[in-house]
C-alpha cells in the first residue's frame, strides 16, 4: 500500500520566517532537477537535508516552495530568461527551509537537452557561497526589493543594469567576482 501525499505548493511554505541560518558544508553540492515548468523531479540527499522537507514532499512540488521573500523577482526573471535560451545561469539564492530558517547557495542552473536540442527540463547544482559574497549580494537584493515595491520588476531591472554599468561589469562577471571574493 502506498501512502499518497498532498502536493505541496507555495501556500504550504512556512508562514513564520526566522533569522536562523543553515550553512552549507564546504564540499557539499545541492542538486535538483525540474521539468520545463520548474516542478521538481529529482532532489539529492543534501537538498532534502537543507530544505527540511522529505523527498516525497519535494518531488512534484514547484521549486518556488523554497522561495525566500528576501529574493527579488528580477533574480528569477534573469535565471529563467537565461536558461530558456539554453545558456548557463549563475547566481546567489537565499532559500527558505520548511522550519522557516534560510540558507544561501551559489547556484548554477542549466537546461537538459535531447539529441535535437529540445529542452527536457532543467538541472541545478549549488555550492557554498563565500561569506563576503553573501554580505554584498544581500545589500544589492535589498535595493532591488525596494525598487520592486515602488516600481515593480521594470524598476529593479533598470536599477540592476545601472548598478552593473556603474561598476563597469556584466551580471556574470559581477557574480563570479563575488564568489571569488573580488569586491565589486
Ligand atoms: C532547476 C531549477 C532550480 C531552481 N532552484 C531554485 C531555488 O533553489 N530556489 C528558488 O527560490 N527558486 C529556484 N528556482 C526558480 C523557481 O522555479 C521560481 O522561479 C522562483 O522560486 C520564483 O518563484 P515565483 O515566481 O513563483 O515567486 C529554480 C528553477 C529551476 C528551473
């Protein structure tokens, strides 16, 4: 006899968000795979541990189950625009665990292609981000969130582009420099 689980959605995410941080181990990878809509089809043991959900709760849930409200919308728009074009996305993501705690990751997301180049789904690997990178990106995400509160995603997109221009960098270089510990 199999036990049927209710499919978890964003509404099942914790309502009480705490300031408790879970920190990734240096040598760990968090891995997940999704279908073309972002519904999780595979989660490795470290993902299960860090998110606090059971494997059977995670599989079949949309990846936004672990979306943290501190993440600006523009970060995910950038991610989806990039991976849908079959390019590789890198970024820092703050995730929400089942108990309301959070954990930061340095994420890589890419499309899984069939032999004809059609997108079958997506795969993400995450490593531990640098501490300084988290401090820097936290400030940037705060600015982007504030822009979104007032002017929506158009405003945060403009702000991000201006920020990159002012720092004479591109999104990818900015992200990789942060992870390498090179100050923006
Ligand atoms: C392979 C893959 C991995 C993803 N990993 C995460 C993740 O770790 N955390 C997250 O919040 N969103 C992740 N996303 C993005 C979510 O699908 C979603 O766009 C995001 O949580 C924002 O959701 P919302 O627009 O419903 O607020 C991932 C998407 C894909 C395709």
